[in-house]
């Protein structure tokens, strides 16, 4: 592979036994939703200020090894004039970029979704690389609606998109994060979520093989296995057992790291579930880490409230959340730690 050494170095810079990835790639509508509860209008400047606050949090690189940015952010600078991607790397946090263009209904397949963005992807990747991005992320979404949704057609179509994206990334020297998210929305039980997740991951890795994607030079960002949020909340030990069972059946040992999305879990719930997974990991061949967005940012966002005088407090809240997830990566987290300063 032409860019093998570059890809290997990026994987080595991201994957270790203590750190995880911060997802800060929210689209403009999602960012407006995040800001609305704290009374902050979403504008280019407020988004810049928030993401600058994240990457300039002193000490964050102890716990965070990568950050996924939105396209706009690659062109923005911190308060002292440094490009945000450069400020991240100054803390040994590898900058990455979300490259998909969002989901739409899959034609002739009611209930299934498909993500757009393959057109012009190679050219966009070259631009992002020149701006400092070293890895990318593409998300496909699977809603559990009926006994037949997601359908076989929908699962295969989404797997094909993920594989084509991953191949395009590796061809450009960009490490792909492959994100198939089976949503926790709905009233399904944990067994249904496990069954769909297993079928999705089987299809994804079949498609990756078909497209010649090197598994050693990619990362997987899946959902944990959970009951639907309208059903009940499961104990961390139950989530861990179900999640690890599915991963052992589907994910090849060649994949260096599995970085879970939080998928609507609360910050403490997401940390507790990660901790249980690592306590039960046994001889699992992969690193079991995070690529959390809201579950890392939420407490910091509320501490910030859009005010300059609150930046230090927000950064301390972010640092605490990142530290607790680092401990959970090692199976050393306890709920009592939430009350510590």
C-alpha cells in the first residue's frame, strides 16, 4: 500500500491503552441544538470559541489521543491565532475530520437510511489533509423500527458505503474510522439490538474485505449493545456482556481499536458501561476505547454557558470527564469518583 507507513504512524499516534477520541464534529443544526439549552446562538464565532476551548484545555492530551472536527473547524483558529488542528496536535491529539454529508432515506427501502458524500471524496480528503487532518470518520445509521427494519438491503447498502469510503481514505493516506451506528431509539429489547448489531457488523467487515481495506490501518466506531431507550436502562455488566459477545462474533482481531460512540447515553452511564466492558474484556484482541461527543462535552458545555469568564471552569469539567473515561478504559472507574473535585 502506497501510504502504509503514514497510516501506521497515525494509528500508533491514536491507539494506546489509556486514551480515547473526542468527537467534536457536530453539524451546524446539531451544534444549534447543543447550544440552545445554555442560551447561546450557534454562529461561526461561537462554534469557533467552543472548539478552541476544547483543544486548548491544558493536559487534555493525557486522556485524549484524537479529535474529530467539522469541516468549518479546520479553517478556524484559536484565540491566540493558531489553527485549531495545529493546537490539537501540540497536545499530541491527532486532528481528524468528519467527511460524510448526512443521511437520507434509502430509495425503495422504507425505514432504511443511507449516508451521502462519496462524490468528490478523494479531492476533499486531499484538502483536509493539507489542513492538518490525519484521519476521517463516516457514519452510517440503522434505525430499529419493525421486525424488518433495518432490512437486508439496507444493511448491505450501508456496508458498501462504509467500505468505499474507507478504501478512498486509505488510498489518500488518511486513516478511516468506520462508524456503523445501530440507534438505541425505540422500545426494542437488548437481544434485538444485539441481533441487528451483529448482522450489521458482519456485513461491514465482508464489504471491507471485498474492497481491499486493510483492517490494521482503520478504527471501528460502533454502538454498545443496549435496550431501546423507551424500553429500560440496563446495568453496565449486562451491556458489557452483550456488547463483547457481539464483537467477538464479528470483529476480526486485526482491527487495532474499537472506539465506542455514546449514542445518547448520559455521561456517567457511558463511562460506567465502558468500565464494565474493560473489566470483562478478558483476552479481547482490540483496545476498547471511546469516541464520545456529547458524553464528553456536556458538563463542560453547561459550565461554559458561552461566557469568557467560564472558560477555565469548562476546561476543568472536560478534563475531569476525559480522566474518568481514561480510568474506565483501564477498568478502574468507580461511580464515587463523580463526586470528587
